[in-house]
């Protein structure tokens, strides 16, 4: 650890935003490059870099001179990347994406990238009438059953079934028009 780094840690623990800015200037590009090796989404890596420095600021009083800023920041970024990876692979969107990829495995076209797929999926949902969009989100992303949705929205269970069916049908049509089918991700409950 260099003298400058010791000075920056001392200033940071004394609530210096100038020290935080200097640390950001020194380490953000390297942390960003590190993040891109494991996460190919520039937007997500930028968010994780911001989270890393926000974490540093929030924990500035727990940093001691014996710690290296570089190791602290890279370790924290690593934790954020792992958490992001776990959240991604357990998300309904990712499961739907995997089903989509399997469904087009024999199609010679280039497969849709995950971020594009998620954007298109959410665009389709947002194009639905608000109540249909809400029902689709609750059923497919929150994994709620029709009875629970009906109770939460204070509507009949049959209405939930109808709204879900209409919403999924409209989404299939949109995705088919956008050439994102065969998409086997949404089945009517």
C-alpha cells in the first residue's frame, strides 16, 4: 500500500468526498474492465461499479490502514458480480430465455441475446392493457397462482384466467411478428 493510498483512506474515513472522487478516478476504470470480463452487459457493469463505490462510501469508517483499497474494491466488485449472476440465473426472464434458446436451437438464424430478449419481453408486456400486464407479471414473474392473483387484485379467479390467456395470446402474436417465436415460454395456466 502506497503513502498516497494511506492518505486517501485516512481522508475517506474522515468523510472526504474529494478522497472518494480520487479513489474513483484511480480504480473505477480497472474495476469496470474487471466486471466486463464476467458480465457482458455494459449497463449492468456500470451499475455494479457504482454499487461498489457506494458500498465503499457507506463503509468508509470500517476501512483500516492495513487494507489495500485495490483489494477491497475488487473483492466487493467480485461479490456484486456473483450476486448479480445468482439473481440472473434464478430470474424467470432467464429461464424463459433458456427455453427460447432451446426452441430455436435448430433455426439457422442468430439467436437473440439475453438483454435484447428481456427488453423485447418487457416491451410486449408493457404494450398490454394495464390489468393484463399486471396479471401476466404476477403469474409469470412472481409465480403466483390464479387464486392468489384473484385475491390480491380483488377480482374473480375466472377473470384472472381470461386476462392471462388474452395477455399471453397478445404477447405471442407480438413476439411472432417480431420473429422471436417459436417462443415456448408462456403457457396458459
